[in-house]
């Protein structure tokens, strides 16, 4: 792993330790759990919600994605 890649991952690992990150993920999770199918009004609303859900899930899973990428990168460096 290059020094730049190591710094890249270390920056994210530092971020993931911050209370603000944990708070953001908790709020995203709460928002995801609040969606109800019966609240969807029409096809346009459904499409908007699908986009929102995609982005919220991306945030929710971002930390595990970075950690998995780091693990894979570390394994490939051996």
C-alpha cells in the first residue's frame, strides 16, 4: 500500500471515531426506518424515495465499505 493510500484510509478511520460521524449514521438509520410504503403517493414520489433510500443506505454502509476496501488492499499487499 502506498503512503497516500495509507493516509487515505487513516483519515477515514479517524473520521469514523468521531461523535459526529456516529450521530450522522444514527440519524440516517432512524430516517431509513421511518419510511412507510403506505405514505407513497404516486410513481414520482416513489422514484424520489428510491433515490433518497439509495443515498441514505450508501452513507449507512460507507464505513463498512471503507473497512472492507482497506482489508482487501492490505491482503493484496502481502
